[in-house]
C-alpha cells in the first residue's frame, strides 16, 4: 500500500492486491466500493499495465549525431546504397534490416483458445510473439494483423511486403485456410514461410517423443500412434511423424476415426484418409486407442478417459496438448501412463512452441534458406531433445525449459546445417568466429 497524496479531508492510496482470477479481482473492487468512506477512483491489473502502449518498439543501431551522420544514413549518401541494391538485389540482405527481420502475420481467425476475434484483438498476441523472437534469438520481428480472411488477399499482401522481411511466421490462421496460405506463399516466395501453430507444435512434440521413446525402449518404425484432431497442428504432427519413420498412424475427428474408404469434402481430411490408417481401422476415438503406443492430442478438453489409457499398449506415451484443458488431466492419467506431456506450464513436460520457432528462424536466416523443409524441422526436434542430458532424462523431464540457454543455439546450428545439406541454403555457417558469422556460398551450389 503506497500513499499517493494527502488532502486535509482525505488521502489517496495506491493498493496492490495479488489475486488468482478476474473473479477475485472483481470481488476485491466490490468490497472496497461497498466500504463506507472509501471511493475507488480507478483500478486495473498488472497484465493490462504491461501492455499499455504496446510491448515492442524500434531502436537505432547507431545515433545520428550531426550533419555528416545524416548525410550517410539518409540523403544524399543513402542513394548509393539504393543503387547498389538495384544493381544486385541480393545485397538487400547485406545492406538492410531484411537479413534479421521476421513478419508475424495473422488474420485473427484462430487466436489461442479464443477463436475468431479479428486482427485488432489478435495484435497483443502477435506483439508477444515478436518479443519472444527478440528475447530468445535476437531477431527483429514485427506484428502484421490483416483485416481480411480471404486467402487470395492474404497471399497477395504478404507477397507485397516480403521485400522487407527475411522470413514469414504465419500465426493463428484457422484451418483449412492456413494450409492454402502457407503452401502458396512457400511456392511463390524465396524466403522461409513457417506456420508456427502447425510446425512449431509438431517439432516440439517430436522432440519430446524422441526422449520418451528412449525411456520406454521403443522405435519409431514399430509405433502405433493415434492423433486426435486433424486440423493444422494434427496434420503437421502426422507429417513429421511420418518423416521420422512412423508407419502406423490413425487420426480422429469429432466423429471418430478418419476412414480411408470414405470421401471427405474437407481436403485436409481427404489427405488424411489417403495417407494414414493403413489397416483400415473404424470406430470411435476409444476404439482407436486400443493397443496404441502413443496418443497425440491436439483437439479439445476431456475427450480421453482413464479407461482409454488402460486400453493402450504397455508403457503408453500420452501427449495431451489441448489448451487450457488437456484431453485428459495428468492426475487422471498418472496411474496408467508411462510418459505424459501437456501444453501447460503447471505440469511437467510442457510442449511449448517457444522452444522451436526462435532457433528455427535464426538458423534459417543465418544461412539465408529459401524455405524451412521437413529435414530442418526434424533437425530442430533432435536438437531440442538433445538439450536434455541422458543422466537427467526421466518420465518427468523429456523437454528442456524454454529458458534453457542451450536450446536456441542448438536449434540454430542444427537447422542451418540441415538447410545446407538439403540444398536450400544460400550461405553457410562459418567454422570460425561468432555463431552468426557466415560465408558466401558459390552460386552454383544453390541454383535450383
């Protein structure tokens, strides 16, 4: 309690109260308002105060101190830089912010657990994502919230602003629109395009699975995996599982198992029907769970029961990643599950995209990769998994902390090397000097 100021007849105080929910905050305010002799002048909470005026801004790399500086950073000296880039477009990476800048693009249609709330309401999330890029990977990210949900217009706008950015991070765009937007932008741009809701989730899930398999002693090629939720994250998880060697995957939506003998109007579900469920299983999610080695949940709360876990194979692995309430709570699954992960920070083994996207973009931009491919994602997953030392690995610790300083650097290096090996890099990491020092690739090595 702090004294703000004192008058002869009254005093004004600033009172800070720690509460656990908005309901508790309202109860505190109501109690004060109903107290005789007390007037509540204003109230807010520290989260709102943190967001006042936005959470990010721009900064200068050098001050403009005099006319000489001004003549170099702006006219007339800047004209020489413009001419150099005009003669050789690749110099835009060397002479502008493009080499270190990511656009965080959304249409506000699938924000966190809030759904379609529009671009203005989505902007605080995009600002937060930009903060994480800077905090963890020293990348300059900028939020781009678009007032359209038309895929054609989204693609057109992102292509139009792409000259400024070294990479595009798509965020909180609903399915199936997100697939079309990403596929088209990847095909039409020569910079990395990454839909974090899909691929970030998949990469961190794979990192956790790599370590979980070491604990239970199973191999990727022998697994039977059930995926609940065949939207953006579910499809990305399925594709990275297949890249890693998993052959037996069954997906489930609200109606049950995706049936390979059925035709689906939704093109994503049709892809799923054509590329999974090799044994033709039918029925409900509960039916699919029988004999499963791994459950991957990216759907909704409370859809899995303790009986479902009991019906799984020995030493079941359960990644219940729905937020804020997982498909099954850890305390319910605990007697029957061997390794469990969720999307929440208040349980062990949080599947958190922050472990992934800063290092992936850092590595991709360092080597000026044209894209982020499956090999780069798998390399990122392995790098994250390797940040958990063998001596410390156990059922409660298969995923490193987001604040582990090794994670971003390990992911950066692994992604950059994978980009070089798969031929999508236009530069290579130097074997000497600082971690961000790069040498030019000979053009013949990158022409495709």
